[in-house]
């Protein structure tokens, strides 16, 4: 009797087990249908993140170049801020992508992201130094002084010396006055022509050579002006005194120019942008491109997704 009772219980349970199995099969069926769609969405999310990283990286690089080439401190600062903001965007999207790759993706993709992160760290280090230089614009400020106040001071010196020569044209001392005045103007102009090359120069050694030539010309100008002061009729002459004062003003401005030129922030930032920054930028973009392709080429059963196959 006990055996028959157990059989009846087992037979009673069979319909319930069958229904449970049928329900499980339906759930599995729908899960299998949803899984490819979820995989496609997960892939698209990662591809989109990499694309946004590439775009933000290009924006950061473009803004950095604009900061380097800008002609005012305000514009340089504006572009530098834009570059930093775009770099921060790359960093944030990279962290989001890293979190996604921890839950999915392949080890190869994680390796590529790690490689990008290493290159991007170098990108940030270079950018930090470069933008700090770019916003100072010392070479541009040196040019402004050289072609503005410095040129004006020498022009005023030349005009004072020309008046001095004209006023003494009939004097017995006309010959030495003309010679000393002309020599002073020639030496001053020669010195002036060395300022722009100094501002544009990248090498400290060549700047040293230019400054040595300037020192010789400066010595010649001062010697000629002192020679004019030694002439009996010119010791208290107003034009001679004006020429000396103008040259002294030029010398003060020249010292400012050389200091700014030595800092060389525009020249240095441009050199970094065209060399170190460009190289690491290419590495970052190449790694992101490889990562994007790797994600696109992930197989999804029953789904054609990614770059089209090359025709045979």
C-alpha cells in the first residue's frame, strides 16, 4: 500500500515538474533572444566612449596649439583653459570605459586601454608644462618692446644727433661731431638689428654670442657719446644730452627685452608642441583607434556588427 501511495504522489508531481520545465525553457528562450541585443548595446556604449575620447583628445590638442599661437595673454589663457577642460573630459571618459571593461570586453581591450592611459599620462605631463609656458608670451612681449619703445628711443637719439650735427655744421668741430654722431648711430642701429634674432633664438649658446656682439656695439655707442661730451662746445648741449638720455632709456628697455627673450616661453612652447606633444598625441590616437577596432570586431552570435568585410 505504501508503494502504491508513493507512485500516486510521484504521478501527481509530474505535471508540476513539466510545467516548471516548460516555464524555464520559455525564460531561457527569451533570455537568449535578449542577449545579442544587450551585447550590441554594450558594444555600442564602449565604441561611443572611445570615439568621444578621441574627439576630446583632438579638441585638447587643437586648443593647446591655439594657446601657443595666440598673440595676447587673454587669448592664450582662454585656449589653455579649453585645452585643460578637454583633457579632463578624456580622463573622465577613460575612467568610465575602464569600469565597463572590468565587467565585459577582452583582455586585449583592457591592455590597449592601459597602454593608452600610460601614453595619456605623458600627454598630460607635457601639456601641463607647455600650457604654463604658452600663457606667458615672453617672446611676444619682447617683440612688442623691441619694435615699440626700444625703436622709439633710438629714433629719438638719432633725431637729437642729427640736430646736433646740423647745428654745428659751420663750426670748426663739425668734422669730429659728424664722425662721432654717425658712428654712434651706426653702432646703435647694428645693436638694434640683433634684438629680433635674439628673441627668435632657441639656443642659449647663440644668444650668448648675440649678446656679446651687442655689448661691443653698446661700448661703441657710449664711447662716441662720451667723445661728443668731451668736445669743448658740446659739454652742455641740449641735443647731446637728449641723445644720451634716449640711449639710456633704450638700454633699460633692451635689458628687459633680453630677460624676456631668455625665458623664451613662446619658442619653447612651440618646439614642445611640434615635437614631444605631437609624438605622444599620435601614440594616444593610434591606441584609441586600435581599441575601437578591437571592440567593433568582437563577435556576437547571429549579429553582423563592425567594419564591413573587405571584398576579395
